[in-house]
């Protein structure tokens, strides 16, 4: 089975950098990706959430901001939780494996840091909190038990 995705777009907001209880960095971004077809006179934009772990998370937080252009390669992840009202909420996001700076970055222009960050993605360890609705933690290790394969 293959679970691989490559996205190029611009950040719709600044990077959200947090740390797990064990001190591991986790950053989330939302990338605006333009569709290849028009809806009337305009192109539609999809906003796709991307998660970075470890050193990559800190690097993304240091070098990217709202409006920065980025190229990300990773895999799709779908997770869920029960909100305060007892409803199951599903979240689809990309877990980044690697990323590249692109020529469109204001913060990085002319900087020798405009090189591809090929650091390996650290495996999803422990808990991280990115659920603003209920403040609960997501235990990635327990997700493995949810899949039949």
C-alpha cells in the first residue's frame, strides 16, 4: 500500500509550535493549495493541515510564517476524538516526512538556509495536544490498535 502526498502552497497562518509533555516539538501549519480547475471565474483553494515533529517542527517554526511558500512530502493521517458534546470529530492531516524552501519565501530570500531539509521524520511518539476544542491529548501509539491491518 502507498500513502504518499506532495503539496506546494502558502501558509494561511503562522506556524503553531508546541511541545509534548516529554519535550518533543510538534508544529502544525495550514497550506493553501490551489485547485487545477476554476469554479466560475476563480480557482478554489483547499486548506490542508500539516504536522511536523522534532527538529523539523522547530525549523519550520523558525523559517516560515503566514504567506511563506513551502513544498511538503508526507503521508495522510486520519484520526478522531469525541468532543465535549459527545460527537465524534474526524481530522485529516498530512504528517510531514520532508520539506523544501521555495523561491517565494520572504523570510528566506537570499539566505543560505534556502536548502532542502531532508532530516528524517521522527516517529510519532507520545502525546501531543492540538485539539483546541477540548484540550485533550492524542495518544498516537493507541491509534495502531484501531486499524485491522
